[in-house]
């Protein structure tokens, strides 16, 4: 599908998207991403929003970089 997917461990990637916008994006879709539509009840779509946000909590991208860096 030639998709460009972002790194959700990096909080900056999602900083410009509000929770409401993310909810709409998950339900309605965007670009090549198909929305969940009616098959996802609203409370589960909100759970998705919080789940996606949770990836960047606790310094996700920084931790990843530190783990990849050579140990000194
Ligand atoms: C329930 C499952 C999914 C969730 C929670 C989800 C969530 C998101 C979120 C939060 C974004 C906006 C931030 C970003 O660009 O990374 C996004 C964008 C995107 N997603 Fe998904 N997604 C899901 C499923 C999918 C699937 C199955 C595909 C592939 C067919 C897909 C393809 C894309 C693409 C291509 C974008 C960029 C859209 C654009 O900016 O034009 N997503 N998704």
C-alpha cells in the first residue's frame, strides 16, 4: 500500500493532534487509512485514543534511542 507510518513512541509526532481529532481520525479514517466506522463503539474508540497516546509516555523514543546506543 506504500504507507508512511509515524513513530508513536515519539510524543512530538502526535503533539499536533488533539484527542478529539484523533477520535475522528480513528472513526472516520484519513487518507489511505480506513476508519473503524460503526463497528467500534465510541467508548472503545476513546480507549484507542488513550492507547495510542500511552506509547509516548515514560520517554518512549528517548528510551528506544538509549537502548540502541552502545553501552559505555
Ligand atoms: C484501530 C487501528 C488504528 C488506529 C488506532 C490508528 C491510528 C492512527 C492515528 C492516531 C493516526 C494519525 C497520526 C499518524 O499519522 O501516525 C493515523 C494515521 C494513519 N494511519 Fe492509522 N490507525 C489504525 C489503523 C490503520 C490501518 C489498518 C492502516 C492501514 C491501512 C492505517 C494507516 C494510516 C495512515 C496511512 C495514516 C496517515 C494518514 C495521513 O496523514 O494521510 N491505520 N492512524
